[in-house]
């Protein structure tokens, strides 16, 4: 057993000499939540095109719509004769606006939802706030040098403890994710009744994984 332990220890040291010194560091940074992202679900008749639906939404003052999906299915239609189940086309749109405009856009959607124009049969929507991609990219660029300095400091401490000399960076990878968010009600196309976790909080976590060579 002792011989096996010594063999595994020697193999581990050899691997460290070959692979280098691995460090993982992260930082949580405050970030401005400056965007509101809307998800809009609309139904219309089978003979209605996506262009006609977009026109109806734009007439209501909704701009920068991005069609994210469409489909066909059966649904209860309160506007049909005898309140029957009819086959309809589903359209899902995304739309991004500045965060300060979220309530104003929601008022437009609410007015549209309660007084549907032709050719719309139904409309549901949800929205959440999040940092824009430009804001995330700026925070990332500001944080990366700090993370690399943290990794260098940690790598130096590990090299000192191992009795080796820290070399240059061999490999580097990075990642980032938001901290927090909001519970958003399920859309009309969701099959479960649970709330989804969407949006982003006022903090972001950025991480880097760095492997340093061992200097001769």
C-alpha cells in the first residue's frame, strides 16, 4: 500500500511538471441594468402572414421586433362562433428597449391586448430587465486585467509552495454570468405552470482559468 501511494505521488508530481500550474479566479462586479427585454406571443388565423402580424404590432407603436419562432396548433378562440376550438398560427417575438421605457412599452402592449385589432386573435407578453451586451462587454474588458493579475498572484504562491518557478501563460479561458434575476410567468406556449428565471441582477461574475508553465 505504501509503495502504491509513493507511485501515485510521483505520478502526480510528474503530471504537474508536464502540465504546469493551474489557477482559477473570479470576481463579482456591479453592472448597470440598462435594457428591458420583451417576449411577445401572438396568435392569428391560418391565412395571416408574419408580415401582417408585424404590421399590426408596429401600428400600435412597437418597433425593433424580432421574430423568434412560429408554429400551428389548436386553441380556444373566444371570438369564434360558438366559442369553438380553432386551429391558429402562433408567433413569438422578442424586443429590446432601454430599461426606463419598459413600463411605457408595457402600456402599449396592454392596450393592444385588451383591444385586439384584426388580424390578431390573442396576445400575451412578459418583460424583464438585464444589462445590455455593450454594458457586459465593457465590464468584461475592465475586469479581465484584474483577473489576470489575481491569477498571476495565485500562481506565484502555488509555485513557491511547490518549490518551482512560475513561467509564462500556457492556456487561458474565461466565462461570465449574471447574479440574480426575476421570476417571469410562463408564456402561452409553455407546457408547465412554473415561473421561469429570467433577466439579470445588478452584478456579474467573471472568471478566468489560467495554466502557467513551469520555468526551467
